């Protein structure tokens, strides 16, 4: 890669991906309403929100799985109209889906190279297997064999395979939908390291996570979605109350109530 | 082509790239290989083992009941009969891999044979052209099913059921009032379907190929894998496999050559099976078919053109069905209203399933068409030798199909519980 890591200020001026007024309806359900989002090269954007807030739907719109009902997407300063996931892949948008989107009947190598097989008329299994091991080792994966069907892997192992797959194509932007939900301590750390490495190379990263610790560790900006709408942009240093408030939409919410109950209990004890 | 995303990757573990996990038992010697095979079977990854066991049982029973069954010439006849429906069954494998079905392959083969009769015999079209026309019609009809499935979401079960009737009507319409067109005896077509045998030396030479292929390709893969720092299987295992295969094939060919020999038509079928096996296992298209059959949405998100995969698979299925019809018209020296009716349809589908291609999609192989059709034709041939009526034949074939589907479902359950679904 020749592009040198961009400095933050330079990066901010030229978003690689920008969304304007993106809405998505599923019949009567308005899953997304007027979403605005910019991602610059070398920037990690964390997307947070409650269950059903529309995070995965937004990712799917950006990966060409769903067509937006309205709104525009600009990628590298050009308006793009993604008709299918292969359009997004061609542009350089790689995605790790929440449901991983793996074929359980195929082995690990086939899944990593699915749709991108080397040598279409005489598959080059050896070089694909070598590359798979490289990608997996980079993620500190613990996978017994890459020639077993995915169905025989644990949830975390599958997640690692899905992440490895997204790295295959030299993407310009990587979207990770809860990439560490099922991962062990070491693997989570590797994924966070990976996010940083990818960012340092000047790629854009969108990461969805419910784990505020992970978000704080790597994000440059935290974007909150609530009920399918933008609900504020925060710096990763903002306080937990601020973030939780934006996510749940109230300063008085289940999380704060729990916290105050605990505090009260401590006081009684102490 | 190297990916730049991988920077400062952790130093690779010492030793082989794919042997870093110490929890995995790796088969190093012959005993381990055999044990690994039984473990796989136990966990529901049956492959073609049940059908081979079934075949041995069936052949033993029929030989016991009527020793004529294993005479060389009866087996040669068996091979002739296998070739026509077997080609159709090969097409069925293509759609079953997708998790779809084509119920109209029998009628399609009837249309294929009627087209040969009408175009070649009645209209005087040159034979190659008539063949090409019949195959193209097949491809077009298969594409229609695929479009109905992908554009309108019509289940292939329904569209091909409609096609079954419509194509039967087309066949009857084309054959007109006479109902049957005879193909001229002595023509290359009929000779191919009834008489043409490989010269003995040629069939023996061909029988050397599988063993040689196993050995040479195995050695090449081995060399590539060790060059890439991956584990490679043992040479002795490879040699053993090659020698065993060669002995088995040479013995079979020797036995058939005591009779009339190996039919060219069976040669064509075997060639198609080998070709399709290559396509399913070693090409990107074959991989896409399996992926779509396993998880169509995941395949789509990986950038696979699902519509194209459906289109080509269904077209190939109907094309092969049409070819099967052409071959059966050559075998019977006529294109009749009966062609492709009766049990042809279900035999072709049953053969694929009996041979080990899953009805649930994403799992199967071209070999299943060959193995399955040999089972089905053995039953039908054996029962005919015993002078059993077709009523009994149908009932028994039905039971065998039921058993095959039960085995498939049980294996699937077992795979799920062993985490290999
Ligand atoms: N294919 C679909 N058809 C209909 N409704 C959908 C579809 N996909 C998502 N939705 C709806 O859109 C809303 C947002 O869903 P989405 O999956 O984006 O949530 P999320 O933010 O990813 O939640 P989680 O944190 O639980 O993953 C939900 O109300 C969901 O029911
Ligand atoms: Mg989600």
C-alpha cells in the first residue's frame, strides 16, 4: 500500500464515505430515518445504540444487502448506487455481518475465499489454504483445521473466520457488526489491535459494539443511533452517563437506576 | 497477490502451517486413516459408503436368486441401461446441490427424444444439428424454471411440476397421431445406443487412467503442499489407493470383455460424470453452487451472482435430461410417446438421492448419479430376471428410495448433533 497514513486533520476534510438522509423502510417499519454519517480514512467510527436501533440495517445498506429507501451515499467523493453486495465489495467495502453470513456446509478456506476463488477453472487450493492460515494467524485464531466444515467450529472461531474473510480483498473501509461479541479475551484484543492496524494504514473502520470498553479503546468518534435516527456524536472520552443517556434516550433509565441502587446499597453497607 | 492488510502479523508458529493446534488428532499412518474414516461415517458424513454397502447386498441377493445376474453380458446390458437414465440423474444432481428439485426431467427427456425423431428422421435435419437443437431446447426450458424461481420466487417444486405436464403435452404434440417415430437401424445413432463397444485394448488402457490420475495428481498436490509448508499425506497411502483402484477397474473391464465389452455409451456417461465431478470440486462455479445450496443469502453477500448460479444449474439439468432422452431414443431405436414416462423421472431423481446427494442442498457429488443409477438398474434388472412384474419392481424401488431418504435425513441429524451440518 502506498498511501501514507493520513493525519487526523487531513483525514477529516475528505470523508471516504458519507451518507446523507439515508432512510430505510421494511413495509410499515421505519428502520432508519434520515441518517447522516461520515467516515474518513484512518478513522474508527463506533456505532452504538440499543437493540433494534437500526445499526445492522445501516451496515446492510452500506454493504449493498439492502437498497436504501431514500438518501444518497458518496464513496470517495462519487455518488454510488449499490445494487448488490458484489458492488460494495468491488468498491472496497468489506463487512463482517452480525450473523456472520458463512456457509456452514463449506470448509474454512472455501468460506474465506467464497466468491473470490483463485483460478476459477482450476481452484488453487494450496495457495488459498496458505493465505487463509496467514489471515487466521494474524487474528490469533485457534482453529483446528481449515478443511473442516464451518458447522464444526465454535461461535468465536466462526466469528474469526468471518473477520479474516473481510481482510482478504484489500478493502478501503471495513465494517464490523459486533465483531467481538463471541470472542475470547485474547481474540478480542487481537481484533482491537487489528482495528488499530487497519486504521493506521489509512482505512476507514465502522465498528458496532455493545461493549463500551471496546468502543472507548479504539474509536475516534462514537455515533449513537436511537430508534433509527441519529442521536448525537460523542468523543470516546465522554462519560458513561452521557453515552447511556443518548443510547436509551433518557437521563433516568434502567442503567442509571441500577447504578444508583448499587450506590445506595453500598452506602447502607458501608 | 498479497494482501497489504496483514502487517506486523504475529510470527508464524514453528512447524507446519496447518498443524499448530495440538488438540487435533492427525492421521499419519494407514490405521489412523481408516479410523478417521469410521469416525467421519459415525458423525453422519456418510459420503458414498451406504450406497456401496447397499450395492454389495443387492448384487449378492440377486446372484443368489439367479446366477444369470452376474454374467458378463447381463452386466453389459445393465451398463447400457444405466447410461441413459444416469445422464438425466447427473442433471438432477446439479439442482439438488442448490437445494432445489426438477420434477420434469422425465418429460424433458421425452421432448429430447421426440425432437430427434421429428428433426432428424422426419425433417431430414443433419444429426449433429438435430442434437444441438434438442440440447438447446433443454437449456432454454431449464433457464425458464430458474427465472421463475429467482424473479418470481416460484418454488421449483411447483414450476417443474407444471413443466412436467406441459412438456409431456409438447412431446405428444410433436409426435402427432402416429405416436412414435422409428430411428433407422444401421445409423450411427442407433449403433451407438445398441452396439458400439470399446475395443478391448482401449477399455483396458482407459481403466489405467483412474489409478494413474490418483497417483500423479496426488503426488503433485503433495509437492505443492510441502512446498507451501502445509502437511501432505503419505506416499504409501497414495500408492495403495492407486494400486487398489487400478486392480478393481482392470478386473471389472476384464470381466466385461468376456462378454460384449464396454459400451461406448457408458463411456460417454462415465466421461460426463468425471467431468461434472471436476466442475463441482475444482471450479469456482461448482463452489458457488454448493454455497448457494448451503446458504443462499451468505453466498449473495459474498458477491456470488445467485441468479446466474440458478440459471446455469437449471439449464444444465434440463440439457442433460434432454441428452438422456436422445440417448434413450438411440437405445430403443425410436422416439415414442412412452419415452421419458413411467419410472424414468423418479428413477433419475431417486438415483441422485440414493447415491448420496442430499435433498437439503449443498452436499453431494457427481459420483452419486453413477452409483445411484447402478443400484436402481440392478434392482430393476434383477427383478426382471426373476420374472417379477413391474408392479413389484416399482414397489421395491420405492422402498429403496425411502430407505435412501431416511439415511439422508438420519445422517443430517447426526451431522447436526456432531456439529457438521
Ligand atoms: N429484513 C427486515 N424486515 C423487516 N424488519 C427488519 C428487517 N431487518 C431489520 N428490521 C427491523 O429494523 C429494526 C432495526 O433492526 P437492526 O437489526 O438494524 O437492529 P440493531 O441495531 O442491529 O440491533 P441489535 O443490537 O439487536 O443487533 C428492528 O426493528 C427490526 O425489527
Ligand atoms: Mg444488529
